[in-house]
């Protein structure tokens, strides 16, 4: 055990990361964030704890990136990839999914302090909490459920244990996955069943969860990129083409009206393999005028992958260690993902394969 800990410490150290960085293989790293917040109630009741980065940790991560890398906008990377140009290994892009209010309140001042830019992909149906993001509603219902278990008619009266904190976390993962795998009509019905079983149908958050229109504009004015994350955060592979087009077109239209400028960049909801995006979804994104789309598959941003399937590295609690973050950034740059979905996207978008150096 001590040996493994020692080896892990060595491998995740900055010197080791620097050695990996010296390996002459192209590819930038796109980082994926969600919430920047250290409120324990927020982490327990509204968002998965692993998706929230405390502000002081985010500050240290940004300081590290500013001192070691060339941080660029997602549009810059997308242009390099689309043009088949070499993507320098020192390039990094910072992205955020969903559009949480703390992105404006906590993340933006830190980014500006370090002179960095980032892309914020917003779920437009939840802007200003006009409609509470369904993942937030589900999590709040389960974590505050007054029962020891719940029964769901839509899945054969299945009993789901919610008797302890650990059981509730398991239930959140289980039920979130079930909703994600369902087409919209089934997903909405299942969500309502969960809310009713947990007596949370009338849930009103005690704080605003998603940025409002004014905050989005101020993000834009501060030099940040505003991108689309669909209207309802559905699993796009479960939708018909016309419904995919609606989710993309309407989210883009809304954000263009708010910002007064074109919105060209997209983040697929979830975006893991063919379960959440595929060649069909990517072709609709391309036809709707998006010039890039980012995924949640870990890997490098390089000309080996089409601009409508750019890999990203998710920032997790272990990245509180800057050494671990540095190591993982170089690991994903060097270890190319070989998911069939990239070939699907390439075929559907007509992008020919290009070898990276």
C-alpha cells in the first residue's frame, strides 16, 4: 500500500507531468467544469459533489494553467481542427457545462484575475430557473426524500432504497441513468413519478441555480464564449432528427438573442460515447450551423478527431492536487481514445481522417 501511494505521488508530480509534456505528440487539452462552489448543502441537494470545484481550488488550477500553458478559446481550437492544422500540445481550453449561477459569481472573477477565457455551454430551458434543470430536480427529490424506499410504477413497481445517504447517492445515479436512457416522453413521465414518490412535485429551490440572461450577457462582455447545451438537456440519441434540430436550433436562437452575436459552439449533454451522441446527432449539429461540438470522452483535441466530436477531460475532486491535474492532462493528450463514435461522426460529417504527429 505504501509503495503504491509513493508511486502514485511520483507519477502525479509536476516533474513527471513535465516529462510527459516533452513527448513530441500534438494535441491540446479541453477541460470540462460544471460548478465552482464550496457550499455543502448545494453539493448534497442540487448537484453531484464530484462536479463542484471549490473556488480556492479553481483559483489554484487557473494559476497553474496561466503559468504553464497557452489558454485559448474553443473557437480557436475548432478552427485549427477544421483546417487540418497541427494543434500545439501547449494549448488548453477551459469549458463549463450547464450554466450554473456560480459560474458567473465565482468562476468569472477568478478567470478575469488570471487573464483567461473560457466557454460556457448553457442549457437554455433553465436560464434564470425558468424551468429547473431536471437533473437538479431529481437529485433534490431523492436526497431529501422522507421515505426509506420509493416505488416506481413506470419500471414495474421497482423498489428503490433511499434509507441512507449512501443509498440515496446510489439511487440518484441509478435513476439519473434511467432517465437519460429514455426518450423525452418516457423521461418526463419517469421524472414525475420520482418527484411524486419523493413528495417533491412542488420543489422550488432556495437559491437560483442557473445564470440569468443578464449574467450571460456580462459573461459575453467579459470576453467569454457562450455556447449551446440544448434546451432541455435530453439524451440526443433518443430523439428523432427533427427533435434534435429543435433542441439545437432553439438553444442557439435563444442565446443569440441574449448575447446579440452568433453562437457557433455546442456541448452534447453528457456526451459519453454513442449512448449520448453519435454520427447522426453530429450531422444535425453541423447542418444547424455549429462549427464545433465537445464531448465528455477523455482525450486530446487534435486533427485526428472531427470538430463535432472534440474530446474533453472532466475535472474531478482528485484534481485538487495540481500534480494530479498536470499528470492527467498529459495522460489524455498521449492516450488516444478509440471509440467507434468518432468514425461515425467522421462518416456522417464528411471529415476525412487526419494523422496527428
